[in-house]
C-alpha cells in the first residue's frame, strides 16, 4: 500500500459518490485520515463506510452541505477537535444541469455557482487556520472551464471562477508554504452516470465523444484521484497555481 500521506488528515468535500468517492478511498489508502462530507444518506454511505473500515486510519463520513456556512463551520470545527490540523483540502463537491441560457433561472445559477465556487471559498476560508507549511489545497474544476460548452454557461462560469481563486490563493498563501492547485477532469464515467444510460444513449454518447478524446475512452474516477494524490503529496512540492487537465487528450 502506498503510504505517501501517512498520518496526515485530508478533508474531501462531496466524497460520497463518483469522483469524490474515488478520491476519499485513494487518500485513505495513501495513509491519510480522511474526513469526507456529503448531503444525502443512503446505502451508498453505509457501503463506503464499510470499505473505509478496512483501511487503516481515522476516517469519517460527515453529513454537511458545503453551500451552508453554518454546516461548513461545524464540519471544520469537527476536524479541528478531532485532528487539530489539516494537511489537505480537496474541494470536489459540484452540481451540474443542462439549461438553455435564456431559461436559466437565478436560483439554478446560484445553486451551481454556490456548490462549485462559493463553497470553495467557504471551506478554504474556514479551514485556513488548520493549514500550515506543507499543506495542499486541490479544487476539482472541469475541462469545460477553458473550452466552453452549450447549455452549461453557469457551470462553466463557476469552474472558471475556480481557476481565478486558485491563482489568487497561490500568490497569497505561498509565503505560508501552502500550495493550491486545480484538477480539471474531462469526460469521466462515474458508475452512477453510467447506470442511468440506456444502451442506445450509451452508444450515442460514445460516438459523440470518441472523436473528441484522443485516448478514445472516458476517464475513470480513479484517473482523477491519481492526479489529486500527486498534488497532495510531496512529489508535487514545487507545483502550485496549476490547472492540471485530466482528460485523455481533449
Ligand atoms: P457526482 O454527482 O457523482 O457526485 C457529487 C458529490 O458531491 C456527491 O458525493 C454529492 O453528495 C456531493 N455534493 C454535491 N453537492 C454537495 C453539497 N452542497 N454539499 C456537500 N456535498 C455535495 O459528481 P461527479 O463525481 O461526477 O463530479 C465530481 C466533481 O468533478 C464535481 O465538481 C464535478 O463538477 C467535477 N467534474 C466531473 C466530471 C465528470 O465527467 N463526472 C467532468 C468534469 C468535472 P450528495 O449525493 O450527498 O449530494
């Protein structure tokens, strides 16, 4: 087992499903104590908790909506009481919708921007006192932030905002030895998304994207987790302010 994060504590937002789940497990397997938050209870939480039980370390799944300041405060306070400090934050929580711009409501704009961008501010802002020399912050952006895509202007704007946030924090936090980076996934096939597609939809989806992705396959959650682990580890000690595309060559 790779122990590059041995005895460190890492907070992962939106760690119960998809990419966040893979990050949670990878971080725990790398030797860290992981605190992962989510909103909705269910069998998937019990299953993840069961998997984490088999991984050495002090792991916690905490119900906390990262768009609600009071819930972020409680989450961070829980980390402080239990672990004292944090080595890493991975802001992975994000929501998406496909809406023509003319029909995009302010509520929907806010839901998407609050989850991807404002929550990144909230979590890092509140957890900052727990970070010190050597700490690493990673935000999960999206390849669309620098490409653009129809029907997702709100999502694209939120993810582009993360690029600015990362650049700004890099300049501000580097003197304290805290690194801040972004991982921008391309088309990642999560088990949940795959399960929703009919065979016809899947064929159409594959045809549409095969020409766009040089490696001619969708990414896996583990592909993103690998890049995140690298950015949390000492191996990336001189990398900050970067946006790493993990997209199979779009
Ligand atoms: P999923 O929808 O599969 O999972 C999202 C996770 O975030 C869930 O654990 C969900 O928990 C949690 N979450 C959502 N909102 C909140 C909230 N307000 N507070 C706390 N937790 C929350 O997403 P993916 O795994 O597909 O995506 C993960 C990240 O990667 C997102 O930021 C997404 O934008 C980005 N991304 C994904 C791509 C892809 O192809 N899948 C491509 C590019 C970027 P719960 O179920 O409890 O709400």
